[in-house]
C-alpha cells in the first residue's frame, strides 16, 4: 500500500514499493546529459546564466510595485528557463504571472495545498511515478466520472491544478524538460460541460498560454467521446496555433498514446507497461502539505497595488 515516507534528509515522498516513488525534485540537475540539453535548447551556459540573472534582477528592481525575491537565483531561473534565458521575455512572463494572480484573486489567493485537499481526496489529479522518455513530468487529470461538481467546484479544480503545477515549476528538471498532461475524460457528462463558460475558458487558456512558467509539451486527451467535442468548442476559439498543435486526441487508442509517450512510463489502463501500484491521488495533496511554508511564501509575492 502506498504511503508517505521520508528519506535521510527528511524529504517526503510517496513510497510505491519496489523502488518506485513520487517526490518533488527540487535539486539542480548536475548530470552531463541534462547540462548538454540545457545548453542546446535553452542557451543555458555559465556566461548566459550570469548575464541573464543580472539583467532580469535589474528589471525587477525597477518594477517598484512588484514584491518578489529578486536576490534568489532559483526564483529567477524558474522564469528564465521557459524563456530560454532572454531576460526581457522572462520579465514579461513574471509580469503576466503576477498580474493574472492580482486580477483573479478569488482563484489565486491563499493558494496552498490545504485549501484544495478535498480535490486531491477525490483523486482528480496526480503525477505518474515516472517521467516520460524526454524527462517531462506527467500530470494526469481525471475530470469525467470521478469529478462530482457538488463536491468539487470548477474553481477549486482550477486552484488544485495551479497548486500542482506550482510544484512542477519549482523543479529544475521540469523547468528544463517541461511537462505533459493526460486529460482523462472517461464518463464526461452534460452535468460536467455546463460547469464551463466561455469566460472561464478564456481565463484558463490565457493562464496556460501566457502566464505559467512551465514548458507544456503536450496535452493528451484520452477516453474522449462525442460529448468532449461540445466541451472543446468552448475552448477552441481561445487556443493559439502553437497550443492547438500540442493537443492530441486518442480516445481509447492506446497505440496512438504510446507512440507519443513511452509505455514504460504509463500504467496499463493507459496502454502502458508500468507495473506499479496506482496510488490514491489523495496522497499528492498530503505530500504537498509538507511544503506549506514554501507555498505560503510564494503567496506573499505579487503586485502591491493596482497596475
């Protein structure tokens, strides 16, 4: 049975047995393969890093109404890596990120795991134990029959998604390799679809496309029926060509999914060969609560006045 344990450094992880586990990987990557990839794809070399951090820090110092930890290199790297170490782009991303939080306070204030534990208790989102063949984090969202809007509002579902992705954004290896999402629509019904409005769709797509500091490599939609087409029409007008091309529809064609994602990284129900216990999504919420102080600190950052 999957349980939360602690390693010798008192870092929490979900133990799945047989050397499989889920943990947040907050250490900087040091292996030659990752460093080579970072240099090739992100222009990440010592000289570029130093100059980019210097320029980004200067820009943030001039943004007087924005409170962020400008002396924390790891914070700056979180935004520089998705922008391939172009300081102007990273600065613009930081502005969009915190302006979004300011504009949508109801969805972004007090964004700590404890406020959305009930979402994780329903097993609606969790990480696969392994990264994919490209080192991407794999986040699974089950928003069909598992999702009961009477228990979990759409707003809380979105808040829980932010909490999960915030954890990924802090992982150097995810900053480098990015993330993929498996959107499991099994059991989607009209009662789910009516929760969505064009206004919510526009907001959510803006957040994904413009405000998150993460390299979203693909969204794989599985178990989608004709009802999903109704839902997708709400979101489609707001999608950029870039994101639209990264959304792939597989329904129950597991050969199609595993042609994109190594089956060794997926549970059998998604056509994979990962022979390890499917843990309760509740444990992800519990794991993240051990980082309560980090989330509280992150929530203290932002614009101090209207901009």
